[in-house]
């Protein structure tokens, strides 16, 4: 039987037998909707965990020189940036308080960080120009606090024991994970400046442990307690374990839903085959091959399954949206395909049963 003839026969049979057709549509739709509303929320949560794991803040390694031993010099910063496991790396000095030079010592104090390295890895210039060594950029909040009409001017140290001033040449917005700099100013460090901390954003949470070992090797502290380390390794491991647990739970629930749905579809198809056994036996007696009968039963199940998958997917996405947990499109597409495949596979055994019955005996059955 040609493909289009087979399709036409399957369509006419499905339309003529509305009850089993509606049941297949309903069961496949329930499989898709239930999966997306339950397992889909788990998949969405797993994706959120993965996104947080990939966020720069979850990949930040901070090494601080606790004894002021000049361990974090420009050479160490450059070497750290050159590591294959490093996305960004800068040296940062302990923040100092500064005031508007025009206002003087009585002005509002804001923090200022001296940064050694490529400032574009820390911030984005929104006005003015990139600063040279000893020049500064001001955030919008700090500009307001300092009473500057424009992001230009000068600031000076608020300390009574230290003297120093910095020209402000523009404004900036901080990049993650350096959001704390939005409260003050960022100063371009002098070429030979030594930093108090080394901030490293690794390329991937999976390489956090290797990156930590490499960076510690470059810093080369004389004693273990010469540095303190804020590491993303523990957080990365915890998030990976949570993601794995969510994935296992989701797969188990998915298999349960698909298995139960496939069993019910198989029962519906078998019942339909038994009800239509004389029609199928008549086709066999008229020359239809066993392969044709199998193809007809499977196609007869496939068509309503496709309709049910479409309806169920739409309903499942609506339900997931109500909980603000839309699963990834890959999961949604995969769910619809798996539901249709489950329906097709569940129809194979009833189809084989129908194709292997003796047509003469079937036609003689009252």
C-alpha cells in the first residue's frame, strides 16, 4: 500500500472510530502536559542552577595578601590573566576614602579602589575616557554623593595622615562580579603598584579547583597563612550536586509518566484492535500483508498522538508559565517527541497481534 493511501485509510479509520481516537489524544496530551508541568519545572530549576553556576560571581576566586608581603605584583596579575583557565584577572588594593577636592575634608566620603590590570574587565566607561595611571572614574552614585555636576574634577584622600589626589576623567558602570565598585571610584593603578588582593574569574566552574592551584602557585606565598582564599570550588561542587540530584529526580519522574501513559495507550490500541478485528481480518483476506496491517494500526495511533502532543504541550507550557518555570525549549521539544514515540511503541505489540491472526478464523468469529 502506498504511503498516501495508507495515510488516507488511517485518517478515515481514526475519524470513524472517534472514542479510541479521542482516548489516544487525551492520553498523549496528559503525558505532555503532566511532564511539562512537573518534570518541566524541575528542568527549569536545573537550568537556573546551571545559569547561576555559570554566573561570574560563582566563578570568582579571591586571593588576599594578609601580611602585606608584596605577593600580588603586576607580574603575578599578568601571569594569572594568561592562564588558560582564567577569563579575567585584576589586582585590587584595599579601598580608601576620598572626598571631593573642591569641598575638602568636610565633604562626603566615598570608597575608591585602585585596580591593576585591564579596567575593561572590571567596568564599562559611560562618559569621559579611560583613565591613565593615577586617574579615576566615578560611578553615578558616587558622583551624586560627592556633589559633582559632571564626572570630571578631582578627589583627595580623606585621611588626615595621608595626602594624595586623583583626577576624575569619566564615569563608569561596574561589571559583574565587581558590583561593589558602583558605590565609589575606580583608580587606575600605577605601573609598579602592589595589590592587596587578586580577583580571578575562572572560565568555567568545572575548572575552579585547577585554577585555584595554578593561581596559588603563581602567588607563591612563603607560608600557608600568608594569604586568605575565597574560593568558588565548594560552591561549584554544591551546585553541581544539586543539579545532578534534580536531573535524577526529573528523569525518574519522566520515565514514570511516559511509562504509565504508554501502558494506557497500549490498552486503548489493543481494545480498538479487538473491536475492529473483523475489519482487519477482511483486509487480510482481501490481500493486505501483515506489514500493511501493522503500518495501519501504528499510523492510526500516530495521527491522534501528534494532535495530543500539540495540545498537551500547549497546556503544559501554560501551566508552567503560571508557576514562572518555563522549561528550556530543548526539553519541551524532547517531551513532545518522547510522548509520540511512547505512543507508537505501545501500539507495536497490538499491531503485531492484529497482523498475525488467521483472517479466516477471525471472520468466522461471531
